[in-house]
């Protein structure tokens, strides 16, 4: 994929996430995609931080949207190559300190097949 196509997927990801539009967000992912997050590891230790498939991601993100109705991401940087997008953004939730986050989306055939979140 081109740099522009990958950045477009990333921007659609941010738009869906910030709108808390779960189905639009999930439509960007392959059915068997994997998602790793340190927050998963803390809040759902049985996952060891990793969920696989849209159903598991739906459950995880629905919970996040329900718990954090003011959750919003502000893009600070996007860097893409042929099959990955490295995204940096600021996570904001009312009443919490802002958090700098990095995330990598691995894309194959126009769908995200893996995403991995990095933060302190």
C-alpha cells in the first residue's frame, strides 16, 4: 500500500475512535486481527494484553467507550511505510492526566491485521 493509503486508514481510525463509532472502527480491521494494549493487560489480566478477532475487540472497546465517555485522541504524528503506520497521539479523558501514546497498525490487503499500543 502507498504511504497515502496507510495514512488514510489511520485517519479513518482516529475519526471512528473519536466518534466512539464501534462498527466503523471495527470495519477497518480484518476479522481475525489482533490487538495488544497495556490497558488490556491491567484491566483484563486474563488476556495478557492481547485480544484476537473483532468480537473480542468489540467487547474491549465498547467497555472503554462506556467507562470513558469523554475519551478522545489527538493525532500528533503519523509515519507510514509499505504495511505499517506508526501513530503518536495524546489520550484525553476528563478528570485524568493527558497521556502520550504510540500505536502501530499493521495493514494487509487494506485491513488492519494487528495493532499494538505503547504507553507508560
